[in-house]
C-alpha cells in the first residue's frame, strides 16, 4: 500500500466512524433545520384527544370545540395556551378548580431534535411542570401540524393513569 492510499484509507475510516459526519447523518440535520423553519409562527388548535394507555380509548379531553394557540418564535420561545369547549366564568372556588381541568398553558425556551420540539418550561398552569422538559413529536404537512406527547400522567385528566395527547393544529392566518 502506498503512503497516499494508506492516508486515504485512514481518512475514509475516520469519516465513517462514530462521531464524525457522514453523508447518512446530513439529512438528519437538514430535517431539523427544516422543522425549525416550518414550526415558527402561530398555530391554532383544531382538536385535542387523549389516549388511555391501558384501554386504548380516545377521549376528546378538551371537548368537541376546544380553542387555543401555540406560538413559536424565531429566537426559540414557545407560548402554549389551550382551553376546553364552553368554558364559562367561575362563580365559586369549585368552579375555578374545575376550570383547571380544561386548560393547558406553559411558556419556555424550545429546541428541535429530529422530529421533536423540546420545551424547557419556565412558567406553567401546573407548577410541577416548571423547570421540566416537555417533549413533543410533531409532523408538519402544509398548514397542518400533528403533535403527540409521550405517555405520561397528566395533572388534569385520566385520573392518574398513563395517557398521551394527540393534538392537531393549523397555521393561523
């Protein structure tokens, strides 16, 4: 083997080894960049379903006509506010407590990893979410975005059982 071919072989092995960029890794970064660009803007809630892990049943946890927005900024902030159907002003403390079951709201810094956005929560309707990371898988198709949460125990529904949220948004105009 000549000195040139040995050097070439070493360079090829190094490029193919873990930790070095290869052509196969490039699309992942391109996909993240593409998602990061596509996600920026204001998205309107279309539907919000919760799937119970044990039973597989789907429930419209926020009712048949929920409302809300999620806003992603170019500089990495996300504001998320979703409300259930037919919320009315509270007259009692019990009413106020019941309203918490039809609300999801948080703000924080977000980043993109693959097909997920991850929020470092800074403020939230549920104090236990503050200083946590919330991970969401998202697929954007034109003006529609489908979001799925990981399995978790949600503080405001499904009675402490494992569930995940399946959410659809459309880009606001």
